[in-house]
């Protein structure tokens, strides 16, 4: 079996939850990072030089290539890795799987909003009410739960954790700790960060840049 490759920019962005899963599952992989060019333009030539040479059906990053597939779309990659290399992280019953899908959708909404704010497509003030209400819902959902599926760690926890981590970093940057009021969210983040298989990796990457130098808000 060939060593799989995960390709993405040299940032957390849309790939860190995949790296977290690969690290947790002890998968040996090539973490291929495409650098941005020097400022002030921060060109993307490193990626564009390979974009159409990799045999991807939908050329984009992040991408994941192993001896069976060539995939793009970050959440699809996450689920593929869980199903093929960590089936214990995939809910086995329809109800729990549906809840995982629900939280994935909520997380995707939060992620999309944060990206829009980070890249100046909107302001935090414009989305503040929506974000804070959604975080309140997530906080309520996590009451009495270690993970999304109760006591069972599943692939969706890697996605949700990374989104919450990014909101925490955003809050530090803009001096508005958006997670502080939500005790259950904070407990959830601490529980995930205490996983023995991930503790060292999380600590060593905690200062890694979240979004690209093209962002309006850098953190």
C-alpha cells in the first residue's frame, strides 16, 4: 500500500480536522503543504503548477490521494478516512449517524460564517446574533456529552473540534471570546484536546496559522 498524500496550503484552514484524524489513527501520510508566494501578492503558483496534473476529478484543495481514490472536498475526505481506516469512529446505528450528519451541517454553517468574516465578506457584527445563537444551541446539545455521540468518539468530533478551535483563535484576535459563555463547549474542547493520541500533536500545532495571508483578519 502506498503512502497516502494530503495536499493543502500551509495553514489549518479546511484541512486541519483531516490531519487530526490521520494522526489519531496513526496513519503514515505525506502532509504536502503548498506555500504562498511572498507578499504583498502572496501568489498561489505552488498549487497552480500541479492543480491539473494530479488526476483529480474536481481539482481543488484539500485533496487526498491513496491507492484507491483521488478525492477533494474536505468533509468527504474525513468520512472516507474514517470508513476505511477507523470504522470504530463511524456510528453503527441510523439514529446516531443522523445526529452526526446534523452536527456536521451545523458545523459547516459556523465554518462558512467564520470564513466570510475572516476574509472580509461580512463583519462579525453583521452575523453576531446568528453565530451566538448557533453556539448556544451547540452548547445546549453538548450538555452531559463527552462527544457528539455521547461517550463515543466519532469522525464528526474532529470536524466540530477544529471549528470551535478556530472560533477560539478568532476570539483571541478580535478581543471577543465568543466561546467563553459556553461551558459545555469549553468542556468538550478540553476533553478532545486531552485525547492521549492527539495531545502532543494539538499542542505542537496550536499556534499554526488558521487562514491564508489573503484574509482580512489574520490569526
